[in-house]
C-alpha cells in the first residue's frame, strides 16, 4: 500500500501504477485506496498468466519497477517476467530465494536488475510517516490493521 502510494506520486500523469493483489479482501482494499491506475487479483494465476496480464496492461512494454512483497515462496519468476530488461525488481519478501530469482532470470534470458530489500533503507521512517500524514485513507487502514 505504501509503495503504491509513493509510486503514484512519483510516476506523474504519464506513468502507470499496477497493483496486483491476492485475496478479494486485499484486492478491494487497494482498489478503494485509489492509488493505483489498475488493480487486478492474481489469485490462482500462473506466472505466465500474470506476465500476459501485465503485457496487455503495458502494451507490451512491461514494468520499469516491480516491488514484490508477496509473503509466499515461488513468486520470484512472476516479478522477473513482469519487468522489462534493465528494469528493477525489488524483492522485499522474506520468502524470496536468491537462487530462484537469479537462476530463474538467467534461465529466461532476462537482464533485470535485482535488489534484495532491507527494511532499514535510507529514509524509511521519514517516508513512511510522511505518507501516513499525507494520506488519511492510508492512515485509517494502518490504524485498523496495526494500532
Ligand atoms: N526485507 C526486509 O527487510 C523485510 C523486513 C520485514 C518484512 N519483510 C517482508 O515484507 C512483506 C510485507 O510484510 P507484511 O507484514 O505486510 O506481510 P503480510 O501482511 O503477510 O503481507 C504479505 C502479502 O502476501 C500476500 N499473500 C499471502 N499469501 C499469499 C498467497 N498464497 N499468494 C499470493 N499472495 C499471498 C498477502 O495477500 P493477501 O492478504 O491478499 O492474501 C499479503 O498482501 C513480507 O513479505 C515480509 O516478508 C521484509
């Protein structure tokens, strides 16, 4: 949710933010927030089906930046497939396997740049607090989930 919010601010009117969620509940939540240009549920879809969906949504260009915070194993290839050559895949999920991500990308001839995220990235606290100050909708959800 935080990444979608920040991405929407930064891509401007010419960019496109695609939110891909799992359960109907989280899909509806991110839709209601309105931060994404498009929200889809990928529940039950294969990585190739998700690739085809993103290909269609981006007119074949694929994503410049993909942020992966899916908390289950075996999601590496979906993120790699959805990202253009020289694009960035930011793997934040603790379920990410370096082996699957790097060998998988090699296997399909993808030259994406992969980042293994660390929660203490520079400015993380300031960014997060500022986002919660700016967006009452985001703050409400965070209070409901975590307060
Ligand atoms: N890199 C770091 O330093 C660091 C530090 C802390 C945490 N993390 C990672 O940050 C991420 C977010 O943390 P969180 O506490 O927000 O985790 P969370 O609430 O468990 O969220 C993880 C997401 O994974 C999705 N998910 C769960 N099961 C799924 C399935 N079978 N198929 C597809 N999607 C599924 C959930 O979607 P639904 O609700 O729709 O099922 C949810 O949106 C986690 O991946 C965690 O490992 C990273």
